[in-house]
C-alpha cells in the first residue's frame, strides 16, 4: 500500500511535467525546448498560466499521495525510508559479491537459491539470501553442538536415529513474516567441510529434501565459524557484531591488568549499529570476579575501542589473544558448569513473560497463530507487554520485530 501511494504520486508528478512540456511545444518551439530547463519551465508557467494550469494542477495532485506514502513509511519502516533518502540503494545491484567462496547450484521451495551469507555458529549452519531482517530465502541445519575442526556428515533418508533438523523459510513480497517448514528426517545430506584459517570451514555440500519441498542444493560451500571478520590477518574491529565487541573488551582487560588470564562473561544486551555504547562488563581476572563499567566508541578508521584506552600491548610471552582461544581447564570447567543449567528445560511462553530478564539476549524462535515464524534474540518486553525479537544483520546492522502475546502460538528457546 505504501509503495503504491509513493509510486502513484511520482507517476502523477511525471505525467504533469510531461504534459507541461507538450503544452510549451504547442505554444512555440522556443518555449518547448526552453521548458526542458527548470528555470524556463517556471517562467513558462508564469507567462502562460491559463494554458499551463491544468498540467501544473495534475503534477501538484501527485504530491498528495507521495507525502502520505512517505509519512506512512516513516511510521512503519523508518530504516527503509532512511536508506532511500540517503541513496544507499544507488548501485545496490552491483553488490552481489560475497566475502565467502560459495558456489552452489539448486533451488529452495522451487525458486533459485543464491546464498551470499553462510555461517556455522552455535551448532546451526545457516545459508541466507537477502540482507533484510527476514531473508528472502534461508536454509538452516541444526547440528546440535558446535563442531571443532573438520565437519563430516552423511545422512540418508532410510537412516535411523536422530538427525540434524533442516528448516527452510521464504518470504513473499506480499507477506509480513516468512513461511517456514521443518524437516526432521527423510532427506539426503552430505557435508565435508575442512578448516580454513582464521575462522572458516570450506568443502563439499549436498542436500536433497523430499520432493514436496522442491529443494535441492549442491556444490562448494564456505562458512564463517563465528561473527568475527579479519583484515590483513588481524581482527577487523570496525565490523559490528557481539563477537567483535567481546574481542575488543577482552583485549582491553588483558592489557589493563597485564594478564592473559581474563575470562569474559556474556556481554549485556545492546543494539547495533551504534557509535557509542555503555556496558557493564563482568569478567574473571586472575581468578577474581570483577564488574567494570566501560564506554566503547566506534571510529571509521580504527573501529571499536574502549574510551581512554592508553594501556600498552602485553609482552610477547605467548601467543597473541584471539577471540576464540583455547580455554584453560578452569575456563572449561566454568563453561561446562554453565552448560549444565539448561534454560530450555520447562521453557514456555508463560515463563518468558513472568521472568524476561532470565532469558535476555538468548536465541529463540517465535511461532505465530498465523503459521509464521520470527527468529532472533530476545530483547525483552516493551511497555505494552509485546515480545521484542532482535536479529543481527552483520554489516547491515540489526532489526527488531515486536509481537503481541495473543499473536504468539508458542516460543522455542534455541540455546541453553
């Protein structure tokens, strides 16, 4: 509806301008060619108002639906309006290259599937086509646990036992939420992915779903294994993600306290993109638990950094810290203890509403009564009690979606 109002208004304005130029040519060739220049067009309207007034009125009428459409877009989709006004859409058709080496052939739900984003994070292998909050088409395979090193997996339709769950989703132009289908068994899958430094897996991928899903995909696949990005062998601190900020904070704490024994807890919830963030960070430093308020800012040249950071680099007594270094025995024991408290047990919508802080920033999937799904991280409840789901879009930032409680059929928690 919004797009029709905007396009209709533009069409009326263009029609009025074309009619005005035709009237100018009807007056004289000199006025006709001169009316192709805006100042002369205005002069023609003033000098020949009786002739030009109908065309001017038609063009002026076009501003009514145009303004109404832009106002509605500003209220409903402010991010899209900002993108249009900032002209970020100019040349968007040229941005088809991916950072990853993805050479897959096939289709999803009967439509050609060309994923440009792929990651294996939290035990979920996901391939996405599209940069919006909801992908145009998306394929997810839930492996259960995040693999370490190479990933080899073969599944046949007749195999018994539990299998990774496959989910496909697609978003049609007339839909607000994507449609999703989950396939627990009856498919063919072949994965042979080998580690590629610093944080990728690459290799063969082959998937065939049952015929009714019209989905086949085969070829070479490369995926990220975390949400860090590298430039010239170093972590790109200008990339917006939770992993990037965790890396920056951990590096800061190591240099501030002159120790590599820094175990950083999960960062509090925040929204990206942003220029400045204030975080209350919890970390165990040399075995002692500390809570520190930090202010982070982003500079286009230097990326994210902690403000007033003047601490020198650590002495090169060991390997440089990386975002996902090998954990010490104490760290591993603490992580194992944390995993033992699985919040997915007895999870329900009622528990989420009664104690939202307990599930803050956890990944979950919401199923609506209309059969659609919304997947992302829980961002809390708004003043009206609506459930807020936020999804990270990588370099494109983040987007959120709110759902009323009566619109929700059930909620699935995706991580402990």
